[in-house]
C-alpha cells in the first residue's frame, strides 16, 4: 500500500459529484422550507416572514384531515415496507440460494411484475378486482395494494446484495454443525443487512409517495397524504402544504438523528 | 455474477433448497392475488369491445390493438396505414426515460460509491441524507424544482449574477426539464442498490490489480464495475421502468404538450376518451416491450459472463 | 425494537378495523377537494344527527371512471359538472328525485330550474356555477384581449407564453367557439379545419396544465392562461396583473351540481342534504368559500358583496354568448378524441 501514492478506494471527482447530488436533492426542499414561512397565500411571490401557515396546519379547517392523512400514510408505509421487505428477503433466498428449480425464472418474473406495469393500469385493475371479489374498500385495500407494489422495490437491492455474498460463509457455518435456520439468521441475514435496509427504505418511500394506485383503491373518506395533497392542489397550491412538507422533513430528520444516536450508543457500550 | 435484478442472477448455492417452497410461498400468494389476477383482468379487457365513456362490453374484439397499429384517418374509414402516433409516443417515452436513467447513473454511481467507502459508522447517515428528501411528496418536490428552473428563477438569476450567462436559459417546458424531473424523482432507486452492492465489494481485488500496475480508472472499469454489476442493473431497472410510465415530471416540468406513455394510458381510463380496452392494450404492449428488453439484457449479460 | 414494531402493527390493525366500522345515520359524499366549508358540514351533521364521510376526486372524468369501475353503491351524492350530469344520467348512474321529495326544490333559481344537461332537474340541484375563459398578463400585452385569437392565433408578444387547460372538453369547446362551428359538429370539412387550426395553434402554446393554471399566471411563467373565473380572481388577488377575458366569440360556462347517485346507501340523508344546500343561507356559505356563484333564489343577500363586483363576474356588454360544453354522441366523440390525440401526440 505504501508504494502507491494514492488511496485505491478514492476516485477524484466522486466527492464533488456526491456534493452536487446532494445540492440537487436539497435545493428544491430549501424552496419548500423558505416559502412555508411566506405570509402571502402565494407560493411564488415572497411577502414577509410569518408562521401563519404553521398555525393553519394545526388549527385550520383542514388540519384534522391532514393529520389523519399523514398518520394513515406513515402507518401504511411502515407496515407495507416491513411486509414487502420480509417477503422479498425470503424470495431472494429461494431464488439465489436454493439451487435450480423449475419455477425459478417464473418466480423472478412474478416478483418484478408490479414494477413493469404502469401504475394507472394496476390501479384500475386492482379496483375492478376488489369489486369483483366484493372486498370493501378502505385502509386495508390500500395496504394490500401497497404491499404488492413494494415487493420489487425491496427485492432489487436485496437480490443485488445477496449476489455479492459467497456461499462459503454459510457452508462453513453448516460444516460447524449450524442448522439451516441458524445459518440463515446468524450468517446470511447480518451480511444482508445493508441490502435489506436499502430495500426497506425504497419500499417505504415508494409507499409513502404513492398517489395513483391509492387514489383508486382507497375507500370513501380515507385519505393518505399524497391523495390529500393532490386534492388540495386542485384548488391551487397553498403554502400550508409547504408547511406540512417542512414538518414532515423535520420529523424524518429527528427520527434519523435519534436512530443514529441510539445506534452509536449501542456500539460504544 | 451474471444477470441482474431482473434475472435474479445465477444460483449460488442450494443451501436452502429444502425450504424453497416456504420461502417463495408468501411472494407467490401476495403477487398472485394482488398483481397477477388484476393483470389477467386487464389482459382480457384488452381483447374486449369498448363501452362508450369507459367500461367494457363482453364481446371479443381486436379493435384496441388495431387502433394502436393502424391509422384509419380522422373519421375511421380511410384505408389502413401504419399508425405512427402511438409508436412515436412510446419511442419518446423510452428515449426520455433512457436519458434520465443515464443521468441518474452518472450521478448516482459516484455518490453510491462514495457512500459505500465511508467509515462504516457514517454510511447509514449518508444513506439517510440521500433519502430524506423523499419524505416530501413528489408533487411538491416537482413544483419546487420548477420554481428553481424558471426563466426568472433562482438558478437563472444566480448564473446571470455570476456572469456565466447573459440571457436566462429556458429549461421549463423542455425535454431537459423532464429528464431532470425524472432523475430527481427516482435518484435513490439508483443509489441504494449500487450502494448495497459496492458495500460488499472486496477491495483486495483492486489491490491485486493495482499490484499488477493497472491504472485506477482501469480498475474501476475492468474490476469494480463488473463486480457490482447486479447493483447497477437493479438501479437502472428501478429508474428506467417507473420513468416510462410516470406523468408528473412530464406534465409539470415538460408542459404536457405531448403524450407520454403514462399520460396516454391514463387518458384512456380517467380522461375524456374513456377507452378501457385501448388503455389495457397499450399497457400490455408496454409490458411486453419491457419484458423483452429485460430478457435481452439478461441474456446479454449472461453471455458476457461466460 | 422488536416489541415496539409489534405494538405499532397491532395499533395499526386496530385502527384499520375501527375505521371500517359503520355508524347509524350516515351520509357519504363524493366531492371535489376544498369545495365546501367544514363548518357547513358540521352544521348539517349536528342538525340531522348524521355522520358525514367525504371522499374526493380530481376531475369529472375520474369521478366517472371510479364509479364505473364499481364504486357505485358506496356513495350517496356527488358533485359533477354540467356535461357530466348528462353523461352520468345516460350511463344510469343517477337516481331519480321524485316530485315532492325535495321540499326546497322551489328555491332553485328559475334560470337553473330546467337546464339542458338535466331537463326538469330530475337528478340534480345546482351547486355552484362560473365561467371558463382565459386571463392575460397586462404587463406583457396591452391590446384587446376579448377575442379567442389570443389563444388560437396570438399576437407575436404572446406566442410561446400560453398555458392551456389539460382538458379535452374545455380546449375543444373554446376552439369551436373560435371557429364559429357547433361543438359536436359532424361536418367533415369543419372537423378537418378544426384539426388543422389546433395543429397550427399548438405552435404558440408553452404547456397544457390544469393543476397549476393559477400559479403560472402569478409567477409570470405564462402570459396567457386558460382558466376558471374563480382562479383568475385568486391569481389577481395574489398579485398577478392579469385581466380575465370575455371573448366576443363566446366563452364557456359551467355548473357543478349535487346529484343523487344510484343505489345510494343513505338515500334519505342524501335528500336531506340536498334540501339543506337549497337553503339560500347555506349555499351562500359555499359561494363565499369557493368564490363562484350560487344558483338559488335569495342567496345573493348572504353573499359577500365584493364577489358580485369583481370583474370576473361581470362580462362586458359586447361579450359573446356563454355556452355549456356539449355532450356528443359516440361516433362524433370518437372523431373529437382523435383530434385531441393528434393535438397531443
């Protein structure tokens, strides 16, 4: 290593591109945050600093609706992402580490299917399907639909990660008399964690953001945040939506910071 | 190491062969009921007669496919010619989605690599840094992006103040804006799979190559990228396919002057046209096309691996 | 961590079943978003001891699509626009209101009591009405704006700065007015000319967007925008220096109507709700909230006087005839669909 004048892991310019990437990601959010403090009802013309829209979010006529919608969205996203990630992890194990079998290619096709169909088609088809089996629309229908389309999003990073893990680890474990279950939970799962976490996050944000399918399969009076926001926007985009977005952003930052601090404590103790 | 997310890669071991059925059961049940069954309904619908203003009449018909491929003039009674309208719409969407995927890859790969080579404790934080923006609704993000890119928006004003440009750049309502919007919509879907793959990469391989005097860009190209290819392919699929059917970025940033696949199909179900069989047929054609594309790319990468 | 996750799932599962439980005395409204003040719903709810559930849709067409995909029978009332009332009635999605079932039916303003889209008001009552035309930024253009040429054959300074509504009905109705042809023309030469005219006009258009029709005017991204009167007024209030046009060739009027849906699970309450909205004071509250116009006799005295004075509500004497969007028969509609596809391909 000492013979090389540079660090092999570093590529010049990658840091620059990463920073550029973050700037692109966060610049629009800066706009959202700034305009959530605008006193005028316009989202394009700045008037003066005010908390007006934050007050509106908590006390305005639509506050209950948005609170309920945000809550629904979070719950659905958490359950759907957890379920989808579990299903995807099991399926990836079967596809990649259970030998060759006849239904293998078909299984892979089935898992990627929700990704290949345009959302609007899934939306209409699912609605027709739920009606055909007389399944009453409500939160439950949203949840079921979300689980289905989250699976490929969770599966892709998990499968990509699993392909990078050599079979030797588990084989060694089994040679040391670990059961198959132990090899899975003690060896494969920990090695898979970055892939599983990535898959969960993708499933979570895809569920949190879904509008088209949700809009079709939701029951009367049930709103998720995207459906509430899309509905509100039809009457013109108001800064209260900017305020809600900023609050969500704050919640996510707090949650991430907390989990990071807790994670660090775990490791140090 | 062949294949990608779509092909699922090659089988590495048969450790769990005994539990295979149980491992696959949840996926088969969930997707069989919630995706396959509705899709089968759509397939059937594409071969039915359209009901005026939405819905279907249970009578076999090839009209939907005929409408897609044959042009019979404004009044539907001219001699049939090849219809380029819908093929053109499909081609435009593929082109846009492809460029957006390329853009995501060019920015997403270095970012993912950079994150994966951080000290272990920092990585999670960087991953969250990339995904936090996605807590904000896509519509709101897209609207804000439009605000930034406007003719009199901060980007143009900033560039003009710096003297880089003298006239504002027109970005909104152009194809570039659509690609930027799609890129912005799906970036984490590129970054996270690549990150998960690079994180697993064994740098001893790079060391070995460097010991044999390989320059580092050659190492990147010949050793690292092939090794993390499943992640790259997964990322490309996750960006490309949803981009194909997306309509928010094309509508808000591109001005919606032209149909994209997503808006064309949506118009059939939710718009004035109300032509469900045609919407179903267009979806089936899209689905077939994507599947062929994936199979070809999977075959290709399997060949390379041999 | 594991336990807290389980608790969350359990709590959520409880939430799912709780919200699925139905109560006695219910009314399920399918409505546009933010189109009725919450206080009004609360008052109806209290006065009649009825639990209100409201669901929202984003366009007339998506209302139709959802109902046709099987949602009919779960809602009591909806609020479709004029032409959609006619379509829904034709599709058999509406229930008939028998004579005498609505105590306040007499309150409907005479000019709205027998509209072309629902003769005799068999299925609907007026909700709100207004017009669709376009607004022009006066900083960019000072000439005469009361002509459809502004949209379809614009002066140089406006070319490339026009936003159209992304809605077939509104664009094609306006185009028909511009050319002076009937909306559901079956004359092939007229239809070909319409197709060609739109192709030429599209060159001047920057975008099609309904959702941000107001924002593009306020931000100055568009100099001309096809827009509803209420939105044009809001754009003006937000600082856009725009004037709302009343073209001499004519302009589009619309009316949203409360309809009684077929198989309404709570038909009694639906009728009570319609009666409630026919009280001048109640419908005026909607008008003050949504900034459009009511179609009920006596509502005017409860309406904010500023509303009546705004330029968007006062067409000049030389303004053309206001027209509703017409419902074409199947064959004609297919040609119009083709023209729209040609325009947007």
